[in-house]
C-alpha cells in the first residue's frame, strides 16, 4: 500500500478534560471515517486486569482500527497532553510506534499508538513501577515469571 506523508496533528484535537486515549481514538475516527473494531469481552477483561496482570498492569483500554483507506495519511502525533512524555519512537517497514508515559502518584500511565499500513492500535494502561521492577528482576535472574505469556 502506498502511504502519503502529510501529517495529521492529533494534539490540536485534544480537549482539556478528555483523556489522551479518547482524544486519539476520536481523532482517528474523524480523520479516516472508521470506528474501532468491536472486541468481545473487552470490558470484562479490563475488570479482570484490575486483579492480577503481568508487570502490575491495570485499567487497560484498547482500540483497534482496521480497513483503513489505502492511500491514507499516516497518523502523526505530538504530545497527547499535559504530563505525557514520549519515551519510545520507532519507524520501520511501514509501522510507526509511539509510547508515551505520564507519572501519577504511585503508578505510571502508558499510552501506546501503533500505526501500520492497514491498521492503527491505541492502548492505554497503568503500571506499578514496583511490580514492573520485581518482574524484570525475576526474569533477569532466570526465575519463572508469575504469569504465562
């Protein structure tokens, strides 16, 4: 598929009070006239994620957009809002991934945006830095992780 590189600036569409996740989802819907794919049991999975997930992740939100126009403009992002910092940016083989983080009290909020030729995925979650470090230390020591990937 052929991509055009004219930017779509999402930051201009962010509204005070809206979550970064909802604002990006709305910007994708408006720009490409698509709705996210319905994911069965997504809300039940989010509730289950509040109990126990790998690396202390919880409050997971997911939006996947498929069937995007062939000659669409790639999604180009600036900071999704106050306090969000870009921590990883990669572009390779038609895929652009941005990972943003925002510290909050005892947790870190993360926002991942993956823009491929034929789909866009937006994920927002919270992580416990202590649990994250604990799992990384277990894996570095060769111990069995407390979850099954």
